[in-house]
């Protein structure tokens, strides 16, 4: 009885997904297992790409699963689609959700286009995929990582930092706005984005916005000289301030992930707490006021 019901379900599903008259392949249990293993292998093979950022990982996963979907649809009936789609949900954190959702979107798009061959649908779905890959993905990461971090109610005027000569309060810095790129030495992403921080510093060095590298000494024995050394090794000459793990800046701004960019107004109240990408947008808005 169960076998009859399963066959009826597969037949009805095929009729929904395939136009009448389109020739179907036949998938036995061995084929199902091999396809499941193949989709799992593709997912696992592409995981290391995340080291270059979720953006490239999302592109790679989407293209790989789209190709696998097209190949499988040409060979088999599309009733395996939901099994393949589940492989896309092998996500290890909420942060990587776009890397899960966007490949799934590509899988469904390719499957529906294969079945119905509607060019307009492919174009619309592709445009939505591109939006999700770019601005949508950026907004998601910003919200997940920094959406609950305090701003406007946090003042850092009395917080102390050090440079190569002395210790001073942020209220003593003579600029209307202060951009702090907060990082520590074991953070590869922090170090890799230093040229971008340097570019931001160079862009606003003649304005009322000062961009500073804020080195957090979180590893035993580190000093301000280590911060200068790392910054100089990246070919940058950004001003370097230093704080330790007990700094009020880290506690008040709830900094537990790096890198982090803070923007302070003239009163040294935090008006931005997030990523460098969105900090750039905020500085542009600040200058255009």
C-alpha cells in the first residue's frame, strides 16, 4: 500500500513540475543515494571558499548547485529536487544564512526554468538573486552582527587610549568626528582590511573626520609598538591608538567580535557601531549634512 502511495505521489509531483509530454528519466534507490552524496560532496568541497568571504562562497555555491540541478534534471525526473534543496541547508550558523538561501534560490530557479522555459521568469529571478547577493547579503550581515549594538546612548569621552608617547582621553582629540577601526593581532580579517581603512583615512584627512586604527592588546605581552609594527607591515601609516582588554570602549560598545568600526561625534557619543562597509556610508552622510 505504501509503495502504491509513493508512486502516486511521485507521479503527481512530476506532473506538477514537468509540462505534459516532456520525457522523464527514472531514478532508482542507487541513483538517489549517489545524487545525495554528490550534492553533499559539492557542498563540502566549496566550504573552504568561505575563508575568502561569504560573498564569494555564496556565488560559488549558487553556481555549483545550479549546474548540478540542470544536469540532474536532464537525466532524471525532478522529484529529487527537494532532496537536493535540503543539502543547501547544511548551514553552521545564522550568519551564513545567505550562503544557504541564495544557492537554494538558484536551484529552484533553474528547476522551474528547465520545466517551463519562461525567459521572463529567469530574468526576474536572476535579478532578485543578484540583489540578494549584493545589498541584501550586506544588510543581513550588518543586522546579524551589529544590529543590537548600542549607539546614541553611549559616550566615550572619558575613555583612555594610548599612542607611542602618552595616554589621553578621547575628549582631547581635536576633530569633529572620530572613526575608530577596532582590531586585534590574531584577527586575519582585521589585518586584511587595513588598506581599506588607510584609503578611508586618506580620503578624509583634510576634513573634520579623523580615521584612527584602534589596536586592542588582547594577547599577552603586546604593546602599542606591536600595533604600529603590524600597521606598517601592511604599508599603512594610519594613526595608531592602543587599548587593553579592560578598556571601557570594549565594554560600553559590547565589542566581542572583530573587526569593528565606531564613529563618534564631537561629544564622543557613538553614532555608528558596525562594519567598515557601512561606516563608509555613514561618513559620506556625515560630510553631506
